[in-house]
C-alpha cells in the first residue's frame, strides 16, 4: 500500500529517530515472543509421540490413562512415573524451552525457596518455588495486553468526549468540564481498596474501574483541537453545504485532532502499565497467583536475601517502560510538522 506524501514524511521522521525506531522493533519482538508464552514456558509438552499417535498436551488435557497410567485425572507430565510410561512404550516427549509455566511449583529444589538462578531455573524461583523466568514472560504479556486494551478503550472514549466538548462549546463544554473536574477528584486507589474488600478483582474488573477514570487523559488535547478548528473556513464551508455535525466532526476535524492524540498514546500506554504494576505491588491488582511484574517486585521487597527477584522485576519493568518512552518520542517527532528531514 502506497503512503500519502504526508504519511510518508511522518514515517521517514519516525525512522530518523534511530533510538525510537529500533526500540519499536525490540518491543514488538519481545511482545510477539510473550504472545507465544505457552509454547516457550509450559509444564506440559508441546508434542508426544506415543504408540503411533501424536498428542498435543499444550492444547489438550489428556488423562493419565491415555499413556497407560491408572488415573482418569489430567496427566502430570513432570512426574517421573508418567515420563517412564511414555518412554518405556518407545514414546518421545518434546518439551518447550522452559519446562515451567507461571503456576508450576518446582518440588525438587536443592535448597529452600526462593532458590537462586540455576540451569533448571534460569532466574531462580520465588518464595513459592515458582520459576521466575516463566512468570516474567507471562507477566510481561498480561501487562502489555492490559495496557493496550486500557489505552485503546480510554482513547476512544476520551477522543469522543473531547470532540463533543470542543465542537459544540458553550454550555455543553462548560457542564462537561465541571463534570470532569468532579470525576477526576474521586480517589481511584481508595475505590479499588473498597471494591477489593467486597469482590476479588480480576483482569476485566480492574480494566473497567481504571477505564472509568483513565478516559479523561486525552479529553483536554482533543477538546483544544476542536475548539481551534471549528471556526476554520473549511468547517464553515462544510456547514454551508449542509453537512451534518457528525460528518464534520469525524471526517474533517478528527483527523487533525488525532495527530495530537496519537503523540500521547505511547505515554498513556506507559502510564497504564505502571498503574497495573503499582496495584499488583500493593496487593490490589490481579488475583493472587496471577503472573504479575508488580507481584514480583513485592516478592523482591519481602525477600531481600533473594536479590534475583527484585532485579528481575526491576529490569523487566525498566526496560519495557524505557522502550515505550523512546517509541513515544519517535512518534512525537513523526507528527511534529516543524520536524523536517535534513
């Protein structure tokens, strides 16, 4: 697909920021890898070749009896008994790179948990004997997905609200501004503490609560663009031609307003991930046992004798947020009309 001249210029400006350009590819590579976490870190094999049949435990939960065992319950492939059943029948087990998922407890640690890094557990284990590397991969994925969903949903609501405010102005703008001032004064953390005392927060409950307060991030920027653009000559001409307010707002004014909105979106994503990490660190985030970078930091704080926990959580969050900040700077340069390639 051929880009328009202005979008081509924006892409060239983005590429000219080498730091942001390479950070984008690094972040996309890390995120893509995390999307396939079940194929990288799992306590179930990828494939089993057994008596002429092919089994895919990574997708299907097979009973132990499928491999000659005695129980109808799901097979525990880390159990030496199950492994011997398969090997004695001439079967082959193909494991993922890391033989743990975020819930797997290593029952064969040579030292009490948390155990230091080893060939078996690359980044050690936490205080519940769970593999830190596996939890890091799954935690990275859920953090980025949470941030992306929250950023996209809050941006849609915020852009729509700012567009209505800025385009119609007057009492609509005035009442909306007073509502936003009252709404943003509600303490979100206290509200989450109250809700956590009544129900156990999960991914969607947390997302809904944070979305209820996060959508105001872009309202001011979009409102200003619509207030400025609604009196331009081409908008007056569109009104004179009989175009509806909706058509003028979303076809003529919104593209200009989205330039400012898009430059803020990487920073909103950064803020969304930080918020989830902070809530998990305080114990008001995802349910206990969920793969969480914030929970990993909390474990590092509670286990100062195990520095690998704190270092793993800190460096993963620091690298992820740094990549997003550098990408945001490159996006800002790309949409800056004053930025001209030399």
